[in-house]
């Protein structure tokens, strides 16, 4: 029927296109992220410098968010996503050509430029075409592609490097970004009200998204350490096949994320997030005492019920805070929190490694998780009010 709403179900054509584009982006990112720290170490970087190379992309990701938030709310989101994916693909191609730390830093900064737009824009596009009564479930499905990529990306990257070297592996990541561009070209989203492009505080950040951003900042501080140091830590212990950590973590998320999405719609975000925080903290404690692969894999399984559950719930909260025309600013705000965490936390953790060693570092990084938990407890009433206001705003 011509009058039928094409966005009445989660898996509509626009959402499928966004899902494919995001999945290709995520697979390329998981592959390259698994190798950046290892390659920097291979080039002779110290733990602190490894942390700098890992997190430096957040410098440009933060700087360009001054433009990305207003642009995503003012212009064609699909075109912005295509351009961002091209920039990220060029950075991955650059990794394959570089043989020095300064060049690694340059291409890492270029990647951050693209990511200032890509992740923010993709989340806003996904929110645009989801049915409002299944919002949490939809964001949970949206993040499933990321979970699948985490399952295969790091192991795939390590296998490819061992067989073909860093250059070819990074170029494969660039090829995946070409696929993301193709998928982005096929997206057709609903008409929406657009803001006038203006670089101002209210168009760059959304004050309504402060609470999810604060929670995400503390969670990202802990989570980014896994990508930065887990492989080096395990290899230093003589643990082989550590890439299986990411496989178990992501494989578990394939069923936890849809489940958590449905629970979010039924019982509320705060009631989902609070127990998930304890699981995430426990996973860090397990990593700190792990000396064999099976203990790392148990930690991965536990972590999937922690950060793996929190991420889509926090994104859902951020998208519920604002109307459609402000989703670029809200998405921008939450990823600013992520960028600040990814910039500061690896450098901080690298310093902890040099001062206290790896086991103590893992335990110290539990602190941000409990700060996130405290924020949820303090703002639990405001979170509930946000969810209630969202339902009223979108009631038919």
C-alpha cells in the first residue's frame, strides 16, 4: 500500500543499508585497531609512546567535531558519511605505506578526522529510520554488526599479518572502507527537518545528552585499554591465540545485545546498565590475574555482559534525549566523551604500566567503571524522565 510507513519495522531498506555500511566500517576498524599498538611496538615505541599512537586519533576526532555536529544536523547525512568513509580508507592505506612512528601518528590523525563524522553520522542515520516503539531493540541490532566484527576482526588481522605482513593487512582494511562507501550510497532515509548550519555551542554539543556522555566517557576510558594493551600484555605472558579473546567477547555479544535492547525497552535503561557495570569491572579483575588463555576467555565472556551490554543502551539514551533534528548534536556529544577517553586513557594506562606493571594497571582501570556506575545511580531519576518524555513525544 502506498500509504504504508516504510519505517514501521526495524529491518527496513534504509536500516539495512546503514547496518551494512556500519559493519564494513567496524570490521576495518577492528582489524586496524588490533594492529596499531602492535605495529608501533614493532617499530620500537615505548609503552607510553604506544599509548600515544593508539589514542592520538582522538585529537582530530575532537577538533573536527566542532564542524561535524552542526553539519550532520544541517546537510545530507548520507553524503557526509560517504566523505568520512573515504578519509578513513585513505588513512588505512597510509598505514600500509609507513615505516616510522611520526608517519603512523600522521595517518592516525587523518583517521580521527574521518571518525569525527563517520560514527556520529551513522548513529544519527540509524536513529532516523527506526520505529519509535522499538528504539532500544533497533539500536541493539544496529550494534550487532560491530559485535560480529569484533569477533573476527582482531583474529583476522593477526592471521593476515603473520602470513602476509602489515602492509597488505592494512590495505585490506582500506578495501573494506570502499565497500562501506558503496553501501552508504544506497541508503535512503526519511525526510527530516534540518537546522541552519551554524558553528555554535548548542549545535556542536547537546546539553540534553550530558548524562549519557558522562557515563560513556568513564566506560570508554576502561574499554579502550583492552584494544591498546591486551595483545601486548598476553604476548608478554607467552599466551598464544589471544585474538580469541575478541572472538569470545563478540560472539557472546551477538545474543546479549539483542536481549539487552529488548530489556531496555521493557524495564528501562538504568536497570540494565547498573548490573552490567559490575560484570565489566569483574572482567578487568580477571584480566589482571590471567596467565593462561582460558582465563582471558572467561574475562571476555564476562565483559560481553558488561561494556557489550552498556554501549547500545547508552547510545539509545543519547538518541532519546533530543528530537530528530538535534540527533547530530547529541551523537556528536556522546562521541566527544569517547574521543576524550580514547585520547587520555591509553597514555595514562601506559604510564601505569611503566610505574606499576600490567596487573596493577588493569586493576586501576576499574576505577572509571565505578565512576560510571555512580553517575547512573545519581542520575537514575533523570534517565527515567528522559525515557518517559521520549515516549510522550513520539506517541501517535
